C-alpha cells in the first residue's frame, strides 16, 4: 500500500517537474558579424521573454566550417550542445549518427507542413520525422555594388559576365578595387558556384553539383567557369588572403571596392550599417538564370534533462513562429522560410529574391547551393571546394582544374 502510494506521488511529482521545467538551451551558431549578431539576438530575446535561459556558443568563421569542427568535438566527447545551426544534408548525416532529437511533436502542433514549401520541409526531415527547424531562405547568387561608385564611373549593374569583366576593367583603371573578396575556401566556393550557375545554366549546375555527373564536371563549359574564375582573380586586391566576408562587404560600403559576390547575409551588413538598398548599395542576381538557395536551420541534439528538452521545444516553436521569421529575416538579409509571412516591411532586394524564387521553383531552376552545404554531403562538397581554392590560388590551367575536379569528386564517393 505504502509503496503504491509513494509510487503515485513520485509520478505526479515527475509530471509536475516536467511541466515546470525551466527551458534551457546551449546554442551553437556562427552568427558573429554585425548583421548576424543582431539577427540571432532576436531569437535570444524571444527565448528569454518566454522564460528561457540561453547559453551562447558562438563560433566565429563565415560559412560555418569552424562551427562544424567545434560541433564534432563536442559530440565526440559526449557533450553535444542542445541546439545547433545546421543545414542541408549535414542534418541527415548527423541523424544517421543517432544523435539528433525528434522535434515532430512541435512541428505537428504548430502545423509546419502547412506553412513551409515542400522543398524546404524536405531538408528538415529524417526518415519521415522532423529533425530540424528552418529559419530563412538565403539566396547565394547575388552581386552587391556600391551605388555611388558605379554611378561615378558610368557603370550599370552587369547582366552578363562580359559586362562584368568590362565594368571591372574600367573600375580598375579608375583606381577602384573591382571585386571585394576574402581568400577563404568557402568564399572562393561561393563566387565559383555563382559563376558556374551563370555559365553552365541551371541544368548544367544540377548535373555538376547535385548529380555529380562526370561529363559535366569535365566539360568545356566547366573549363569556361574556371577561365572566368581566373579572370576574377585578377579583379581582387593583393591583400585578399584570409579576409573575412564582412570586411569585404565593408570595402564595398566605403567605396574602396565596387562589387562583392556573396549571399544576402551581406545585405544584413549593409542594413546593420544603416545603408539603404537602391540608394547606397545595389543588389542584382548574378548574370544567368536560376536561384541558389541556402536555408539556415537548427537541429536539436539528443540531450538529457527536462529543462533542456523544454528548451529545445520552445526554441523550435519560436524559430518557425511568424514574428521571429519576420524580424530575424529583416535583420539577416534573407526572406522567411514560411510562406505566410507578409513581405510588406521587406526591401526591394528581398522582394526580388521572393519573386525569383517562386519563378525558379515553377520553371525548375531553383537549386541548392553546393558552397553552403545544401546540395551535397560534406565529403563531396569539400572535394570540390579544395580544387576551386587550389585553382584560384595558383596558376593552374582550366584543363588541369577540370581533370582534378572530376578525380577529386570520384575519389570522394
Ligand atoms: C549561412 C549564413 C551566414 C553565412 C556567413 C552561411 O553559410 O547560411 O547564415 O550568415 O554563412 O557566415
């Protein structure tokens, strides 16, 4: 009798403690630039307003390579963070390791399937369960420009690579750095995939960087992509090596450089510095058709403790919530992942992104970014980036580059 009684009490106490669990989350992310930090602060504030206790684990390094190294170390030591900025096939790779938490109960209660496009929802699922929460849609294939510099030099936003090259030569002659770039592998890859989309076209991009088709990887068109990369290398200043992407954006802002090819997190930097699109800076998709998407998301890792589990549920709910998707993306430069968030408060670049995303989705040219981990597993993406960087930083011929590319991809499979 006594033990039954105590059993009943402790069960109730357990339920009560679960209900009153104080939501806690240690959040690993790589949002450390001005615009990024402002954006992630929105989530921290919403979490705190709901009683959550946030432990920040920022790992600086654009593109997230350093953050992913830190994640691996934490998981291997049996001490995974509660929530992690993770995206693309890396989500499924971690799921296969058996270390992700299932957030289907939140997704179902919040009706995510009704408010997310199927293409985005697909990235958030692991064996039919929800294993990540999407934050946004970043577009990668953008050119950013200093409006006053272009105007002073009688230059329009380029609509072909030839126009880009002609504009760059003119700027160089006028003493302006044509292309602001940071020599880091992920930035080389970002420029490369934007050039590749323009030159290979959406079908060629799909064959090369999604299907890993050997003929396309070794094609004359791919040689033309490397030729253009060699030309671009000539438009970069001598101090580009190792420079962070946001410092390259600052060079465009202050007129030291004219263009940057970068995803629209660069817009987050312009906005955080009080610059206005169409006035201070210009945005245009890179020459050619198609749209390269990069969806940031958070995955929850399997951790002990009711407080941590409550924190994961609260975070997942907030991340896909309408208010967060609006305010975060206004700061971040991206557009909401949810389809039911009004874009009224968003600027012309965001409107262009949304319009071209819909069009490219309708005509089959909406493509995952390989450089930002949306298209391929880590080994394949890494193999491609190694070749891109080796080519950019040497005098390797385009012939050698395509052969090396095909070999590297074949060896990575
Ligand atoms: C992420 C962005 C981030 C950028 C620079 C990209 O891979 O998706 O959210 O701002 O890297 O760090």
